[in-house]
């Protein structure tokens, strides 16, 4: 089954994205903790796109798609930015260094990489696709 949501790139729509993800995942036998962490990861990717790649431009859109293939969930976030940031090449900073410098930036991307099993980035026909994979053994539709 595929679930899909398209919203303008405004911070206000992050709440709608979180609700969409939670609602879609509640249709499966997934723990509340797993749903929370997946929502956190999707929210972080969407927030970065909305704020940094699209500069909160309500005329731009992102689309979130959720697919279930057996016990694996595939989350796709589509957008049309020309942002050069590559999450796959992102070097995770040392946590102790972040704490010592009293900076809270970059923590979200660290969490995304810890929460998700696999991350893919693709540029296809003028738009970007960030694909996140999460296996959940007890997931059933």
C-alpha cells in the first residue's frame, strides 16, 4: 500500500507531515516508540528541505510517500530544489565536540542516520528523492 502527501514548503506544514506519517504507520502493528522515531527522522529531513533548500517558500512543494514492502517501510521525500547538500557524504561530527562547543546543530541528521536502516539520494527528471528504509519485523497490514 502507498500513502502520499504533498504540501507547500512552510514550517507550518511540518505538523501535517508528522500527522500523516503517524496516521499511515498506525495502520500497521508498529510500536509507539518506532513510530515516534520514524516521525522524528522524517520531520528532520522535511524541516531541512523546507528551511534550508526551499527557504520556506510556500510556492515550492515537497511530497512524502510511504510504501510498505513486507516488513520494510520505504519513505520517499520528493522536492525540486537545486540544493547541493548530500546526506550520504555528511560526516557525522564527534558528539563530544558538539557538546564541548555547546552547539545543537547537526543533531537531527545524526538521529536520522541512527534511526533509519538505509538512506538513498537520487536526482530524477528535475527533482530530488530522499529514500529512507526502515525494517520493522512485526509490521503487518
